[in-house]
C-alpha cells in the first residue's frame, strides 16, 4: 500500500523578504531534498529563523517563490505534512498528554485512537510516566521534548526546528538531541547558533550571512573547507557583522 505523496523536495527561487523598508533576505535559491538533516547556520541577524518561517508558510515572501512538490491537495493537507517547534514552544495549560491529544484532534484522528497514540509519542520522546503532569510545570528540556512528542504524533514529513536548545543546559540539550532520533523518516530542517551541535547533527549545512545564502554543502565539507571568507571566519569563531 502506497503512503501519501511526498511534499519534497522544497524549492526556493529568488526568495526575498523585506519589512519596514529593510531587506532582511535577498535572492535565496535552494532545493531541500528528502533525507539528510539540514542545519542552517549564520551569525545573529543573518535571517535563519526568518527563513524557517517562510518555508513553513508562517510568512509570505516579498519576492520570489517557495514551492513544495507533489500534487496540489490544498493548504490544510500541506500544513499537516509539516510541523515546527520553536525555541519557546507554546503549550496548553493542560497535562502533557492533553497537549498531544489536542494536536491529534485538530488533525482529525478519531477520539478512540488519540490516547494510545499520545502515550506512544510521549514514550518515544522519553516522557513516559509524565502524561498526567501539567505541561507548564515540566522542566525546560521536558517542555521541548513535549513539543517534539506533539509533532512526532502527527508523523510529519518535514520538521522545522528553530533553535530548539538555545535556552537549555547541556544535559537537557543532549536529551533533546537524542530525542531527534525518533524522527526516522522525517526531514529535519533546523537553525542553531551552536557550532558543536551543528557538527553533531548536520548532514548538510546552509550558511547565511546578512540575508544571503553563501554556502550549501555537505556538513563535513563545510566544516573542513568552508569556501567563503565569511564562513571561514564563522567556523573559526570570529564575530561577523
């Protein structure tokens, strides 16, 4: 039996974005294929988070085109094929389990199946036994893994992660990184400012600087032999403006 049609690759053609008369992204053209984890790097203000929001459809580009592949089955169907987890995820004032079951309800999962699927998601993301605990009293790392469990329960083809461990301590960061292994068949596109994390997680690197895409290369090549002067400085730990 065939699964749903793929929405990948994702193509960006000459994408730009401006706000308040300031051009924040310019001339972004790239293809994001299924499979490898893509990590977006760049200094503060490079446009990393903005690029994620454009790809996910939270914002519309000022110029250019963003196109998913596959048949046009409508915006709602396309949105269900992807998920996004933010640095500070929005959680309901309910139990951890209820946060997941609510997402399943919105996705149209039958009521009788929601509890079991929620428990499976919590267990898969290392939160077994915490289903009854209020989401707002969980630790920072647990809240982030709950957001991931909520996404995992929906089986997205693409998962966007915006600095998911930026405010976490090393132990919680490691737990979140380990939890990403649960997304075996999901394309992960993630921003981070942590070069060590990028080295651990990336298969492919996109490097942005001042709103422009300067490099897109396999991670090993990027870290060993960055091509642009800006990327070489960034990998060396120098400040870029």
